[in-house]
C-alpha cells in the first residue's frame, strides 16, 4: 500500500476528490487547489511535492472543488461546490502550476455540485446536493456533450431529483467504464 501525505507548502488538508489522467498521474482536489502527482511519485509512500499545483484564478474557477473528471481530450473538469458550477481546463493549462482561467464554465447543473463522470457518448454526469432551484435533496444530471463546448447555463439532457431516497453524496462511476478512456493496468 502507498500513502501520499501533504507537505508544509502543499498541505492536502481534507481531500475531496481524486482522478487519474491517461498517463496514470493522480489528481487530488483539496481546499481551493488541485494537485497532480506523477506516476513515478506514486510508487512509494511519502510526502512528495506535487508536480503541478492549480490554484484559483477567481472565485468561480476553483471554489471548494469536490469532483474531478477527465474527458477524452485530456481536459480536466472540476465540480465547484461553493460556486455551483463545473469548469473545464484544457490540457495545456494543467501542464504546469499556476492559476489558469477555465476555458468553459457551466452552471445550471444543480446547487453544490459534488461528483463528475463521463459516459461513452461524452455526456457529463453531475451529482449535486440540490437540483436547479433547490428542488428536493440529492440530484443527478446529464449534460449532453454538445452543451460542454461553451460557457453559460446549460439545458440538462436528464435530471433526477430525490428519486427514492438517494443522498447528495456518493460517487459517479460507469460499469463497464467508458470505452473511450484509456485503462492502465
């Protein structure tokens, strides 16, 4: 087992989400930052300095990130709890540390978005604490791939609020995993 801990300059604090990119690097959302650990840093326990640290460019770029997902182009998507939005960073924006401005910011996916996952068609699924307009508790939404190319309030392709008794937490996964994402073994 490998355990990665924070450092004095890059305290992981209370990690909220993790995701692996296609190279096998581990990305961790904690506080208002996102950290990247290269595959070589994951072979043994310790407190390595992250190879990349992303910080907030403004109050809506990284604001209590709670969900991370990579699309097939290698872009990083982040669910921002306090900003109630989902943002996209292009691969070149996350190649080095800094405070990148998201190339896409979408809202209307629910209040306090938590988790993200892409399906085989490139649609983005988002879980959140409340549906749009605070209707019910526990919400899942599907944003069609065509609505992920520009910023703004999106029209949801599907929306499920308080179906049965699901909670607002949880994790989104697809089984089998989307065929268009590389799987490392």
